[in-house]
C-alpha cells in the first residue's frame, strides 16, 4: 500500500519534512516513490504539488493524519479571503484552479 507521509530531512534541531508518496512498509527516511511537497515547521512554510497528490489519491494512496491535516489547512487557506489569484493568471486559469480546489476538497472529505 502506498502512503503519503512526512520524510524527515535537515540537521539536528533544524528539521524540515518532505511530503512523499512511499510504500507503507518503508522506514521514515526510506526510498520514496515521488516527492509531492514539503513542510517546514520552523519557518511555517508548506508547499505541495496538488496534481501529484490527486494522482496518488486516485491510485488509492492513504495519507497519514499529519499529512491530511496539512493538506486540509492548505485547501482552507487557498479559499479564504486573503487568497487572491495572481494577476498573471487568465480567467480560464482561475476557473481551472477553482474547479481543482473543489475536486481536491471532495477527495479530502471522502478520506476523512
């Protein structure tokens, strides 16, 4: 079974985590199938590739509770009042982005 989970990186007392798709039997720092994002608790920064995450969700990957919480928080932030699409995006890109967020929210509700 494939899981989306955190992989610890960095040095002592300065850890950050990569969000990876990995075989459930692998150890925490084991070989991953694909990196889908990162989470830095010290700088409070998070990034993930939503298309890769959706791909693995559709293939049956199960996120850990921590990864699920991080993804839910990110989806919530993208639809909040302060989340404005960049000016460089066209109207069709903005509509695609909104549709993508809706699809992602539906998948997260199914998982939880």
